[in-house]
């Protein structure tokens, strides 16, 4: 009876909303598996250096750079079909990493497949959600959808914890693969691929949403310049922590996949409440206030990463400071939905939205491809601390540009569901 009432409330938003949420939850499972294993897998499989790890992000994020072009090429398809396709491509990438990931060149190929699928879904997730969100509840709907994805990510992290949690030994930097067995990574990747295939089924079953008869293949307008700048800064901020925030824990503190699984679970459990709350705050306080506060919080996270080892504290205490910073940064990613709601409010037409969001993804990934290489060089030359000092400087720039946000008083781009 409780599940029936819950389904009724979800379906009241839009008849297709339950299937949509199920698809995103399954994609969240894949994300939860990937994010908690990929860095350890790379290090265990190939023992890459910080510079090489930074360079690998160029390959991993290249699909994000061409996101606008890919979305343009697929403009003839309804958005729900593109979402289904993205889930299938992601599944191919994950399964390929499990099957042939021990070959360097095939690893790069399947990482690109993963990147194409996971990046194609980004603008679609925002545009489809806001299409169902109504004029005044876009932030709320994005927050709710984000919470559902977080639940899926918790499931993925729990799967990783169960697979890798058999041993209690602490890995050493010199020989992780002796403790972390290849089959554990492979099984995790196969489960993630299966979740993506199931997500594709639900995306393909969606009707009466995301089926605009006309969708421009590419939109780049001077009116949207601030949205583009915010995406440049977010791309830099994002990649520092996706690449080097985790790499610090793997190489400096010698943490296993189970650590990332636990941290992800903790951040995700808090995020189930935090993400919808942020969405409501965006609707209530506006994008400018939320993004400015986000920038200030990011400065604190950067300071903690850079300084934890230099406070004269015991090693385990410094590690726990980094743990807290990792979780806080994990939560702050939810604030990124404010950029999408800002774009939805300044878009000149409804058809501009998805194409503009795709351009935003491409822009932030253009930066994301450069930052890891520079960060790896900075780490090698001066130490990892300087990577996060540079990130703090970027956060100051984010504060400046976020304070420039202005939205129209009357917004009627998306019809109320």
C-alpha cells in the first residue's frame, strides 16, 4: 500500500516520471561502481604516475568536449532515445573494461566508450527533468532526481563494498594488486554494465516526454556568456577533485576501494537529504546566492586537502580531515544544478535548452581535459598541495562570476507538468 501511494505521488508529477526515475537510479548504480573503483583499478593494473594519471583524463573527458557535436548529430532522435543509446554505450564501456581492461590501448578505447555514454546523459538528464518540473519547481525536481541517482549510487557503492570487503588488510603503495584481485574489479564492472542495460530499457519505454519535433543541433549565443564562463570554472573545479582528490587518498594515504565505497555511501546518504534541500533553496534564494556560497565552501575544502598533512597532527587524524573534505566535496557537486536552472531561465526558447546544456558540457570538459595534465605536472614538480592551492584560486574566480548572475523576473520556458 505504501509503495502504491508513493508510485501515485511520483506519477502525479508526470505519468512517465516513475520509469524515468528508475532509469536514473540504475545509471546511478553504474556511477557508484565506477567512481569507487576506477582510480584503484588504474593504480593496481598499471601503477601509473600522477603525471600519467592527469594525462589519462584527456582521454576520459574527451567525449565531454565533443558532447555538443554528438548531441547535434543525434538531433533527429527524441531525447529519450538518445538517453537509451547513452546507457547502452556506457554499458559497452564498463563491460569492455572488465573483459579487456588489462590491455592499455583497449583500456583507453573502452574508457572513451564509457565517457561517450556517461556524458551524453548529462544535458538530457537536466532538460528532461526540467521539462517535468514546472515553472517554479525546477530546482526542486532536479534535487529530487539527484536524490534518486544518489540512492542508485549508494547501491553501487554497497556492491563494491561487498565485493572488496572480504579482506581487512591495508594495501601498500608498492603492491595493491596482490591484495586487490582482478576478478573483484571485473565483477564490479560487469554489474555496472548490467545496470546500464536495464536503464536503457526504461529510457526506451518513456513516452510523451523529450520528443520535441525540432531540436537545434547547436546553440552558441553571446547572451549566454556567463553560463559558459561558469561551466569553464566548474570544469576546472570538478576535474581537480575527480582526478586528484581521489588520487591523494590512493597514493598518499594508500586507501582501498572499500574506503571510497564507505565515503561514497556516507556522502550519498547525506546527499539524499542534501540534494533536494539544495534544489528547494535554488527555487527560494536564487542561483546567485547558492553558487556564491558553494564557492566559499570549496575554498575550505581546498584548504583542508592542501593543509591536512601539515598541521602537525597524527597521520590518521589528517586522513580523517581529508575524509570529511572528500564527503563535503561530494555533496557540493549537487549545487551544480543551479547552473542548469539558470540556463533554463535565460534561454530564449524552449528548443535552446538541451542544445545549450550540451554546449555547457562541452565547454566544461574542454577545461577538464587540460586541468588534469597541468595538475599532474604541478603535483610532480611541487607536490600535491599546490594542486589544491590552485583550485582555491579558481574557487575565488567562481565567487566573482557567480555574483554576476541575474535572472528574468518572469520565466515561462517550461510548462508546468
